[in-house]
C-alpha cells in the first residue's frame, strides 16, 4: 500500500531535534518572565472575517495564503495565518484592558499557503508579543529590547540587524499612497507584474519589490517620511533616541512597509544575511487602530512575531547549538542486577541536572557499547556483576579522549560534571 506523507510545507519535529526547540522556548519563557509578560493561547481557527478585516483584504496573506473553508454551519473559517488578530479579538471579547494595559506573549503555530522553501513553510511557529493599552514609544523600545535580550541569550546578537521605519498615521499614509501611486503610474509599463497589479490594490507594497527595474524607478519616488505630521515625527524621534541611548544599533529603512495592513507609526524587522531570501527573523510594529477596527475601544498597541524555524535555521547555520547540546550518559547493566542498576540510576537522576541518564539492560558489553554509541551517549557507566559486587562503576567517555576509570558510586556525579564542563 502506498505510504501517506506529511503535507507539503508541513514538518514533523522529530525527537532528535526537539531539544533545539526546547532550548529556544526555555530562553523565551525566561525572558517573558523577567519582563512580566503573560502567556495567551487563542484558537487555531477563527472567523475568516477577523483576518480579512485586520490583516487587510488586499494583502497576500488574506488574498492568497489563507487556509479557508466552510464549516458544517456554513460559516467561513480560517486557520490563523498570524497571531495578532486573534489576540486583539480575545482582548476585546474579554475586555482585558479594563484592568489596565496588557503585556502578552504566545508561542503558537500559524498556517500560510505559501510556496515552501528554506525558511518558508505552510505550517510554522511564531513567538509573538503584543502590548495593548500603552501608547508611548517607550514600549516600542521595550519590545525591541526584549528581542535583543533573546539574541544575547542565544549568542547571535552580532548576526542580526535591526531595520526601522515609521508609517505615520493612516491619514498621512493615505496622502503618501496617493503621491506614490501618481508617481508610479507614469512608469506602469516598466514595473514588474506583481507591482503593476499592486498599483491599484496595495501601492505601498511596491516598495518591497525585489525587481531591479522597479527598485530603480523607486529611487526617485516620494518618501513616506516627508508626509509625516509633527506627532508621528516626535514619536519616531523619541523611539530612536531611546534605542540610541541603550546602545541598540539600527538602520533606517524607508522602504520597510510590512505585509499586513494594520500597522501605523513604527515598524521594524530584525534581519540576517545568513539565510538567503527568507531574511526576516522577526517583524512587528505599532497597530493603534486595530482594536477599534475590530469593534473594540480605541486601544494603542504594539507587538512583533518571530519565526521559530528561521531562528533555529540561523542558530544551526552559525553552529550555535554545539556548545548547548545536552549531555547523555547511559548506564550499562546486567539483566540479573536490574534492581541495583535502577536504584543507582534513580539516585544519579535525582542529584544531577548536568546530563540525562538512560539505561541499557542485558546483552554483552560489546553490544551494549554499540547501542549506547548509536543512541548518542557521551559517556557510559558500566555496572556489570563484578562492579556491583565491588560497589563501583567503570566510566568510559565515548566522544572524548579520557582514560576509562573505576569510580566509587558516590564519586560518579562529581567526576561526570567535571569532565563535561571543559
Ligand atoms: P510577519 O512578518 O508576517 O508578521 O511574520 C513574522 C515572522 O514570522 C517573520 O519574520 C518570519 O520569521 C515568520 N514567518 C512568516 N511567514 C512564515 C512562513 N511561511 N514560514 C516560516 N516563517 C514564517 C506577523 O505575523 C505579525 N503578526 C507580527 C506582529 C505582531 N505585529 C504586531 N504584532
């Protein structure tokens, strides 16, 4: 019978790689705790209307990439392509900002029907934060700080670049849109096909075009920055000032518009030059108008989301996991002494956090060693008949040039910790 495979663009996270995810997730949770952000979990499925209204009818995400279907009640529902819309809906529905501002985060899977390639999948995971009810640019800065903290924690601070822009208010943007459209219409026939179509649907996204000719035309185009009012300018200057004061380097990218319609004022992305075309690891910005647009009270908000697959790809590319891989020890014991072996394993497990301990029972020492090697053990503890009688173990490192030694049971813990910690 033919085998059934996972859907295109959807990946299994297998036992041998899941530790990398856990490492990243633990780091994220630690930082969220330190910054006093609380977790929120919203449903995977939402009404299609929610995404159309918040992300925007004319965006690629809503137009081309959503998994949308009719449920049995004949309602259009969609798998969430991102997390902000669902969080905004939940905040309104449960009146969460009633008690004051909310600082929230999520670690959740998202779905976009995109053409899969390295760093781009149809099911992917995001870590996102959303701050609701606070309008000071200080909080734009705070979420940038906490993303920088994550890079520092993972030792990739120098491999990411922060790009920053401001989109102004919706009125300022509308004026700019008109001017941009006016200018680009003169070159309509020279634009790439996507940009030509966007001239009527979403002219701002043309700034994102990767086409060389379009980019050449754009060099003389009006710049959004020139359309900003005093308030937008002041907020942006304030944000830049805070970042400069705290030593966060950034580049101003006036073409950064992001692919979702809900943004206003500051937008930003952390990008890398190590992953080819899928170079944005994290993106976000302010979305002060979204909650009102969804029927809530006017509520300023700012947030970001990071692609976990992309972060892990980056960490792998930079070989950052090597030093972090957990150590594995395997106790090799005789079936006849399983009680003693389990007893020893229990006491080692309760005293150590420096390694994980597995157990192989039965078989010759030779075959046990082979199995342990296949299972990726860093060291083995041999606890056969003779050793049990003498109350010792033989400790052998499989991936290091260290002589095999005989250890008293009380000395195992110290010896392993010392030799793992080089
Ligand atoms: P986004 O830029 O669409 O923003 O996605 C954020 C991040 O998710 C991207 O930078 C990328 O790392 C990852 N990502 C997006 N699509 C894929 C994909 N197909 N495969 C793998 N990774 C992907 C948002 O989603 C906004 N909700 C961010 C936000 C939160 N803004 C305010 N609050």
